[in-house]
């Protein structure tokens, strides 16, 4: 559907997993070679929620000790190897690691949006200079060091002069977790090493396993001892009820084989129904409906999940139950441009016209983790159609003119668009046009004439409509957004929370809220 998506790929189960189509033999966890072996060896357990910094520290300390016990690849490189190990000591002491804010799986991040560099990047920066590290980040931001060295001769040369093997450097490079909702998983999805017969007690619940199945009464509590949820089980099957801190019911539904499975219901703290749908094998699955905090269930969002991911077409509604917008989710894909591998994720949002009759379509997503967006705004009769790239400061018409505000009107500068661009723009194919704009370099625009007054008024009305509140965001949604500031307009909430990954607060935050009350569910870090 979108010009960005040139090669479809399978999706990863959660962000604890490896990237899609990862080579066989790689391991999930802190490192693609060693997993969380260093953490487990030192602390005798798997990482717990909130321990990502400790997880990285234990990984680095373990790999540092392992590398210190080995010799350089050639005797004359021993001094260089020791110097680079000293740089690794510096990096461990700093305690800083990049953030993966873009891709929905655990992945290396060479340098993040805040310019924080990864461990291998730091070693290269200190020994070969920042320019090489930045070049790697620009061309191979999310790649494994093995793939980087294969594609960049200067990196391969650095490896050969470092005194380390490529495999040793690969053992250093961590993977970093993705969006919050994809970091939660049940013990059966993470492996069975935590399930042993007898009494079990942890932050994720307290109860008994018999024949590796949950048996009898189970509870989950806060650190202060308040009840988060409880249920009774027989052979891993039973029913679970979750609670708000106030004691009001948060969620209820069946468990099968130690994980949520079957029809579940979520509630607002008021007691009104908040959501209903199904889990399958511990993953949200199939059709789900989410509701406003009203006595009679009024949908705010309806759509489906596939293997835990938001999938297909979703419909969004205002508080009166009228359709507000539809959104379509594309499968993550990879493509090559200029001999480089890019990941792309695309979304299309169609906003239902209100009294102004303005048609509004949005195509957006990410290219290798960088957000991209193109808005199409058109009058009901199609007499005027404009495209806003990234922001209202970058406005184009269907003939490839860049529309520049001058005084109280507009000037049309000719940007010499190709026939393909103009054809897509005139047809209202926002997906195809977005792809054409991304894949081509813009020519310089030639200054043009002012547009006629009547047309200028239409353009102004279209651009102004971008900031209008079509449906007010409900108060419960703003509360679920937590540290994020939810926009006043619900259509803006829908669009702004699907530019890199789907993270609608009234959908994903609702699941996070429930996951924290379920037995066996933990955050990936």
C-alpha cells in the first residue's frame, strides 16, 4: 500500500526478541551472542523489571573479564588491545547507554537521538575518532558489528588493527529494548527456566507450581503489600481478577497453561467497561474494543491484534459514537537505498470530515527509525488539495508548487516536480506521493507569483484545519498517557502516537496497566 514498503518481512514476537529475519543462532537478551549469561552467572537469576541499567552493567563486566583473559590476535597488537580494554573500563564507569526509541524489538543502537554512543561505538570513537563513529551511526545505526564490518572496509580495518576478533567485539555490543508495551511478557513466553515445582514467590506473583503448572491460590501484590490481583488455578487453568490501588476491579479473565487465554474484560476505575477482547497463549489477539468512561459502553477504538501487535484497520470514535478516523497498519519492511539497508514502518490515517467538509489523510511512519509524515488536506469538491510535509511550514500543491505565506496571502514557488509526483498528488494518493518525495532529492524551487485571493483563502482554511479540535481527548486518556502530554484533539492523539510505533495511550497503556497486575508478567528489563 505504501511506496516505502518494498519487501515485507515477519514480525518479532516482542522487543525482547531479535529483529525480524535475524540469522539463526543469535540469542535474545542483553547480547546477541551471550544473552544474559553474565547477569545470571553473577546474580543467580534473570533480570527483573526496572533493572536495565544493572543488566547492561553486568553484561559489560562479564564480557570485560572474559576478554581480559585472552590474548591479542597478534602479539604486536597486545598494547592496542589493552588500551581498548581501558576504554571499555571508562565506558562501564560512565554507566550511560543509548535508548532504542524507534524499533519495536531489542536492537543495537550505535548512537541514539540524544547522541549517546554505544559501547563498541565508544571504543571506535576513542581509538579512531568521532567522525568514523558518526559515519557508522548514519549508515548502520541499528546493525550488528559483524554486518557493519562486512559493509564498511574502514571498520574492518579497525577490527584487524584492534587486537580483537570480530566475534569478541560482537560479544560486547548490546541490544536495547523498544516501546514499553512490547517489553512485557509472561514466563512461558520467556522460557521455562523460572518455573520449578513447589512454592514460588517473586515480584510477579506468589503461589505454587505442581508439575510446572500454577496450582491453588495465586496473588500479586505491590511492594507495599497492596493486592494487585488474585486467582485460583488447577493444572495451570483458572480465572484471574486484577485491581486498581483503590480496590476497584481493573480486569478479569481466564488463564490456560499458565498464561491469559480467552475472553478478557478491562474496567475503568469508575466500574464502567474499558475494553474487551481475547488473549491467545498470553498474547493479545484478535478483535478488541476499547470504550469511553461512560455508563453505556461507547467505543473509542476498535481493531485487532496479531501475535501481540496492533494489526490491520482500526476505527476510532468520538464520545457520541460517531466514526472519527480509521487507521491502517503496515507490516515492518526492509529495503535498500544507495547500497544501505533501511527498516521502514508505515501507517495511513483517514480522518472523517466534520462540518468544514475538509478531507484529511495522513501517511507516516519511520525510515530506519527516523519519523516521516505527509498530510493531505482537500476541499470537499476537490477544487483545492495541498500536502504538508512534516509541518505546516512545508506546504505543496498538486502541481509541485511550494506554497509560501507572504503577508496575508500565499506565493506559489515552482519546485519542478516530476510527472510521477504530480500524478500521485492529483490523484490524492498520499502514500505513493510520500514515497516519491522520500526517494528523490528535491530540486531548488524557483520563486513564483502570488496566488489569487480566493484560492489563498481556500489554502489558509485547509492549513488552519490542521490545528482544530475535532473531538476532545477524554480525561481518562490524558491520565493513561502518564508522562506524555496527550493532545487536546483525539485525532491528533491517534496520529501522533503512530509515527514510529503504535503507542496509543488508551490502548497500549491500558495493557501495560493490566500486565503489571498479572502473575508471571514482567517487563523485559
